[in-house]
C-alpha cells in the first residue's frame, strides 16, 4: 500500500455521497478553515473551494460516485487523490462515526501522510473498462440461465439435453421439451433472455475491440501473442491493468492481480495467509483462465505443468502457472515484446 506524502498549503477531505458532500478544509497546522455540507453539484463545490485554491489537494474515499469530482479537478487544475476504501476504514475507524467526523479524518490523513492511495483510472478508458465489466456480469447471468435449463431437465427426470444453447437451432429444440405449460414458459423465459444476450453481446464485443484499438493497439496486440489469450481475455487484461508503468516492480503487479498469497507471520511463526481478496479480481480470473487455455493442445506446456506437479498438487501448479503468465505479461507490456514460449518455459 502506498501513502500520500506530499505537503500542501490546504488539504480538503470530502465525505462523498450520491446527493451530498461534507467538505472539510484544513491548513498545514491542522486548523479547520471550512467544515460544511453541500449538495453534490459542481458549481457549489467550486464556490466553496474558491478561497483555498492556492496549493490545494482534494481527497475522497473510493466509492461509486467519485468520477465527477476527479474530472472536475482535472478540468480546473486541482490536485486530486483517491483513497483506498478498505485501508481507510482500518486506519480512521473509530467509536463515533458521521459525515462531519469522516471528512475531518480524511483531511487529517492527507496532512499526516497516512492517506492510502488508490489508482485514479484515466478518464479516456474508464467508461470502456466499466462496459467490459458489465459484459462479464451479463455473461455470468447468462450462464446461470443455461444452468437453470439443465437443472429443470433433471428436475423432471428427462433425458439430458446436450445442445449448445448458444446456437439458435439448439434453443428451438428445447422449446418443446416440457409437457407442463408453466414449466415450458419458465424455460422459454430463460431462452428469450439468452437469445437477447447473445445478440447484444456480439455487438458489444466488436465495439470493445474497436475501442481498444484506439486506446492502446500495441499492448492489445502484445497480449494476444500469449497462446490461449483470445479477444476477451486480452481486453480484460488491457483495461484492468491500465498503465503498466504504475507498477514499479513485477512483485507489486502480481500482488495487485491476486497472483500471490501473503504470509501471516508473527514472532517467527507462520499462521497461514491473509489478504487473498485484496486486489483486482478481474485480473485474477483472466490469468487463471489463460493458464488453463494455455495448456490446451500444448504438449510443451503440459510437460511443464507435470514438472510443477512433482513439487505441488495440481491446483497449486495451475496457480503457479497463472502467476508465471502474469509475470510474463508484465514484462511484455513493460518492454512491448511478444510472448517468447521458449524463454517462458525455460525460466
């Protein structure tokens, strides 16, 4: 975790909500210069900040509605930092909590050098990343609908239907499976939503790829050279990583991508691991999928996995392979080089 250490003349902590802001501005001595609640409107916030714009930094906690404040600060040349919500809760948690106290604590964290930083994702790529994440949730819901069709078939003790519901013909076969009209209506509802998802996701994926070729075509092409990494995995890696230069070391990148586990140790004794859920879950999924797909039809990769399995079980070997792919992707993006399988398997 990185903390904000720069000094300023004014520190502005904002307890952010969808419809209101609680603003606290302090100086270098910690004296409160302004402490009030306002509506979440750009013109009101600018009016409050007008007298303190000289060497000002604004800090907010990372939540769903920080985008507009970040964009407003960028437009008006105001320094903006984003706080990591989990670590901020651990640092400034107290017995009494309200918006007024929270805004003051945020300002004091910045002044004292204890403000835990989160990444301010670039405005140009932010909406595309959110659209890609929305696609992932829709695909997951589509999988649940397909599982419901399969489970309903088992529920009524019918022969298993091995049809691929991605295909129109397969969906038509399922439309006359059940004799009970209400059961068939239930399945028809699943099929209608699956059909809508399939149609809209095809157009969405083409749009996402066009956007990626405008934002960072070189990095997209580099990621696609990894065997098994197709369009969706490459897009996920590209947009979830953002600027690779923000990671000083490959270890920090692997930690962010949840590819390593941290030891819980005290007095020389190891008590297991902790912090496994801290980091980017989308990157964890992408590299785990890439590891499985990399093995498919690849004799050299399968032999390498067998070599790993001499020292660990198969799940841990797959995790180690995913970690290795993550490290490779880091250096590939850092130096804009394509995947070298011989070097990868030798290392």
